[in-house]
C-alpha cells in the first residue's frame, strides 16, 4: 500500500518537476538608446538561467537528465521551509533601425523581433520534498498546501517603436512594443489544501487534496503545433543626461496572456480517502475484493480521471518589471549599471538586485564583473566580456553566477548569455 500511495503522488506531482524547464529575457529596448541617425542593428542572442534557494545544480541536473537520485544527492539539498525554483531560456533575433526619414518622425526607432521562450518556476515546502523523494514512511504528517508550479513555452513576434524627446538637459525616450504570441505548451499545478497522514508503516493512511492542474493539448506540443494565441505589450521610459551621459530607465516586458485552445486539459479536484488496513482471514485465499477499492487504478480515478475535462483556458505571462541606472566614471573609463527586476505572475520570492561594472580597455575590449542578490536564490557573482570587432560587430558573453559551473554541488544558480550585434550605417 505504501508503494502504491507513493506512486500516486509521483504520478500527480513528478510530471511537472521532471520537465526540462529552462530560463532571462534578453529582448529589451536598451539598445535603441544608442542608435544614431542612419544606423541600424541586427541582434541575435541566446540565454539559459536556472536558480533555486534549496536545490543545488547537481540535483537539478540529475532531474533534467532523468538520472537516478541517490541518497547523497537527496542529502545535498538544503531545505528552507519555503523553497523556490526558477528557470528560463530564450532565443531571440531582432532588427532595429532609426526611422527618422521613413516615418518623418525625428529621433524615432523601429524594431522587429522573433523569439522562442521557455519559463518555469515552482514553490514548495519541505513536506512536499520529503514525501516525494523519501515516501510517506519518512513523514507521518505531510502538509502539501501551497505547492505551485508552472511551465510555459511560447513564441512571439514583436514590433517596437521608440521616440526621443530633447530638453535643455535631458534626452527622454519612450518606447512601446506589441507582441503577437503563439502558445506551444504549458503545464501548471496548484495545491490549495493538501494533507497526507500516515500511521505506522502504512497501517492507516488519510489523505485530502484540493488542487488544480492545467495543461495544453497533451497530444500536440511540437514546435509546429499551434495550441494557443495571445498578445503582450512592452514599455520603456528612459532619461539620459545630455552632459553626463548617465541614464535612468524603467521597462515592463511581456505584459499579456495566452488563450489556449479547447483541447487543453483541466483537472480540478477536492477529494479525500482513508485506509485503515485490510482484514484477511486466510492468507492463501486471494479471492477477497475489498482491497481493490483502494488500488492504484481507483486512486487515480478518484484523484484524477473523474475530475478531468477539456476546455479553453488562459494563462498570464511572467511579465518582467525592471528599474536601472547607468553612469560613467570617466577617470577610470568605466561604466557602472545597477538596478533591480522582478517577475510578475510568478513565484519569484524577492526582487533581483545587481551592480555591474564594465571598464573599457584599448581595442574595444571590456571585462564585466557583477554582484547580485535575490530572485530565486542568494548571493551571485557574475563574470563576462564584451569585444567589438571592426567597430561594427559586438560579441557579448556573460554568466551572472560563474561558480555554478565550477562547483555545482555547492551552488544553486547557473546562467549564461551569448549575443552578437552587428551595426550598419556610419560608425
């Protein structure tokens, strides 16, 4: 009975965790600020980010790869009571150009971009982890309430426009982007109330669950499948000092939603069961039937199949809100960028704050050092480089937490971003 109950928990909950979820959105409008009249830029980037306050990188990699989770890996996890995980991956192609003469609007810029985006995050408590990876024999009373998971894969086409207004002391840039969204795949699960109580070695088990599970079409989820559609908007507001060149800017990205088609799956259950043992008069008599009422199939029926329906559903995107300040220390030819950002409609527990230092050396070469804190994890140390070739081609390689690759057993975050930008026009 104990193994069957654990199988039920795994079947309901492990599917979302085992997904190869991935993660920071690089498609923003900061590059628009630096374009001059007559210039345009082709921008390509890819990035990966994963982070947790309790699951180390070795543990996460084992989940991603479907490897066996041994006892040492389980013990390496540092549970914090309230545990979080977030991941994002994106691939983006963008072309942006000054359109003063095209639109007859001075100091204006147009941009077009295509991107493929993945986002996943999760909130869970210690009881959830213990029940999932050690079984109900390891925990007499498990409170699963508050579990929240989401996974989202979508593509988008974005048209952006910005306009710069000049004053005596400031250049003020406003920008807006409109995105058409194609939904490929999503999963989400939320446990409003969940309790799993075990007495002895499974002599008596009581469970109650109030949860909701949603999924896009489970039969069609390849890149070519069109399972949902929607729209999103992006906003930019920047203030640049004419004399100092310092910039204060705010951005709101991906404020929108996707409506999924009528083949989407919905499971909403508020149910319970109790098992108080089985009386068997004759151990050699296998004809008794009362236990079959609580076998694996009946548990799945009570907790899953009988509560299932297909219908349209809508999900909100994890919109990113950011505020940044960039200034120059001319004496040492160094640019410093500081700021904070957070994901709305997500489980991110705290905003992500950072300070990025980028000195500029001869040959258009700049090392990058960053110190950050927050998001889904704690302190992070980032390193990278930027190099411009022929005054037109800029290469950017950066990791917001390099120790995650060097010592994955004792680190809880990994990130890498690579981008290329080629500038056309007079430089």
